[in-house]
C-alpha cells in the first residue's frame, strides 16, 4: 500500500510541476496609448484618444493605456487575471519606471466586460480593479 501511495504522490508531483510550465499565452504587448486588438475603434477616434492621453501624460507624467481585445477566454479564468497580466506588459509595465503611475483600461468586446487596473501611485485617484459589464 505504501508503494501505491508513493507512486501516486510521484505522479501528482510530476503533473503539478508540468502545469505551470505550459501556462497561458501572454496577452498581446502594449505598444502605444491605444491598442485596438479587437479592431473596433475607427481611425479618427483612435487619434483623438491618443491625443488626449498623451496630453494628460505630458501634464502629469501619468500613463494611460487603452486596449480592446475580442476575448480573454479560454486562456484566462477572468478579465481581472488577464488585465493584471496585460498591465505587466511582458515586464515593461505601464507608466514611468519605479513610479508605478500607469492605468490600463481593457475592453473585452465579445465578453462585454471592462476592467481598469491602476498602479499603486494612482490608487489615491482611481479605485483599482473597476470591473463592469457593458450593456447595449
């Protein structure tokens, strides 16, 4: 019986170690103030949003990034997990290095969800983790 328990424990350990190695694919890299991965923002609106965001960044130093995605599923359990990963931006983060002064707005179009993630420096101004359903 002890050999069976040992074998089962060994198999479970190997499976547990293999799972994190597979992981989810990272969200797309954020390359500018407006990242329309879902292709739902027209050119004029994108330019207007970018101008507003860059103007705010020049005035305050704070960085805002907007990202639209078709869906966060099936790779992520919820939009919060996806947004946190996207905010990390493959190790580059959002905002000035060492200041944690970035804000990310993620719109998952097909899922009809919105999520806001903020850096610690901006939490006094914006409540972290706003999440909502988008209705028509």
